[in-house]
């Protein structure tokens, strides 16, 4: 048990001591005309929020998900793994346009994204919402495990390794305590595993943050899949995938934020958790996770 205690203590320490306020790099140039801090970070749990970092601000992010809780006591209910991790670097030159790259252990994935805050909510409601555009690209570095058995390499063409995601994120800060975001999303795969699978998946996500004390908040995000992109009807008993659903607890202390959450998604990029979440909440197929952010002003 000592190693698990030390791990959690280390994660908390990095967040509290080194992490700076997750808002310290978000829109520092904003005036009282604009609603600021709709969310506390550029991501809520797994999903992007409408937020971008501030001008000339670099954000180094570590995202970690332990194994599934239903793996049992022998694996310490997921703390022994298998775990997944993503490392990312994100930068904004002007506080509205943002770009980033990342590397995930799951699928040995390299990802990149472009993000632009097109509209910003105003305190006088002359602009009642914020709108941010997001475009992502993903490249898997996996080797085809069935190359020798099948006699061909499914990744023979470089284009087969790519997939993409696009989102329109609409958000509003209703009160100092409550923020809501909805986003239609679209994921495209250049290559699918089965001939009956479709290359395109689309749906709708919802995120909200509810601050119930001066320093603590509950965060929730949900991704709904709309189309039948596998041989089974989406949402049917034969569907191997499930909608992604995550719940988090956010604690502000001394200008810093500590985040901990539970999610049924092992993947941390949109092409993984939107279409291909294989675990369910109702059988404890959920995972404990942490996000750590370190902001640098350049």
C-alpha cells in the first residue's frame, strides 16, 4: 500500500506546489466586458472546454488513468494497472488561438490540435455565449500484430494511420457557480478494423461545472454517439461500445486546483473515448484518474 500512497501524494504535491493556478494562463488580458473562467482549465476531464491558455503561455499536461475498478482486489482495484498515460504540450501566442501536441500510451498515439475562441461571452449579454472551434488529428505508431498471419500490413499506407476529430463548442457561464457546454462532434477514421464498420462517427457532448462551495466544484462530462457505425445498432445489446461518461471533483486551494475523477474511458483523445469506450459504469468498469497541468509564461 505504501507505493500507492506515495503515488497519490506525489500527484497531489505536483498539482498544489508546482501547478500554478490553472486559470493563471487563461485570458489574462480579458476585461470586465467579458465573462472569464467559464471553466478552470482547457480540459474538463477528458474533453476540451472552450478555454484557451493566455498569450505566450505554454501548458505542460500529464493525464493518467489507472486500471478498471472491476479488475478486483488482486490488482488493487485497478491501481496496479494496466494504466494509460498521455503527455501533452499546448501553447497560445495570443490567448485566443491555441495549438498542441501529445503522446498517448494507448495505441501508441501521437495527436495534434488547433483551437480558436471565435466568440466570447460578455457580461452585459450582448454576446450570450462563447464559441470555440477545435480540429484534431491523430497518428498511430502501432505495428500490425497480424502482419505475418495475414500476409499483409494493414498500415502499408501512411494515410491508414490517421484519424481526425472536429468540434464546435458552445458554452455559457450562467452564474459564478454554474457553467455549461454543449458540442457537436465528428470523428473520421481513414482505416477501420472491420469491413462492416463505418469510417465516420458523430454525436453530441455535454459538460458542466457546478461550484458548490467557495473552493470546491463537481464536474461532469458525457459524450453521446448518434449513428450506427458498427455492425450492431448503436446502443443495442450487441453494441460493443458505450457512451463516455466521467465525473470529477475539483478543489481550489491557495490559488491552485486539484482534480480527481472517475471515468469509463481508458482513452484520453477524442478518437478513442467518443467512439471506442468499451467499459460500463453499471459493472464498475470505471477508472480512477488525475490530470496535472503546469503553466509557463514565455
